């Protein structure tokens, strides 16, 4: 087989593999957080969504709301692998696709808070979930590449 034929074969294979990843991301998008629409989550999220919107992510008030939501959150985390809490070893147990969905979830969550800031969330979540500077940089770089983050803060 010629070098050109080998290269074309390689290109097609990478296209196929990336297509598989894209298909899984589309599937995840279609079912993202569907568990929030059913009991035992629906009732709790109905009560707390407006409260969360009005508070600052990571604040004591935010943490008290999470404590009040614990039974629903435990169910949510158990059924949604894009949350580090789903995995026994947190972020280290996640797949790259879980991490991509998690980042999109964080971006959308910042848009629900009056003072939401994705850069700040990535920083706070580094402490909360114990991931290193390398993953923090990858999350920030990805958010910036997607237009979700500017060099000096969130867009």
C-alpha cells in the first residue's frame, strides 16, 4: 500500500473514531440531567432552583442549600457520571467524555447564577474535587477555545 493510501486509511479511521466520540456526546446531550425531571429529584430541584440562582457558587449559603438537597443530590450523582461525586475516586474515575459534559454543565450552571463565573467555578472546583493544575489548565483552555472564557475571566 502506498504512503498516500496508508495516510488516507489513517485519516478515515481517525474520522470514524472522532465520529464515535461525537455520537456519544450527542447522546449525552439528549439525556443530560433527565433524572432531575423525576422523583426524588424533581420536587427538590423545584424548591431549590430559585434559591440557588440567587446565591453565590461556593458560598456558605450555597453549601447550606446543597445540604438541604442532599437526598436528591445523592440520587442525582448516583445516576449521572458527569459528576465527580458519581465515582468512588472522583474526577480520577471519570472518562474524558464525562469531563467534557461536566465542563458544559458548569458553564450552563454559571449562566443560572446572577454572579456566575466559569473561571471562578473551575478554580473553586479544583479545591472541591482535588484535581491538579494540569486538568485545571485543560478545562480553562477548553472553555476559552469554546468561547466560554476569556483570557482574564468569563465571557
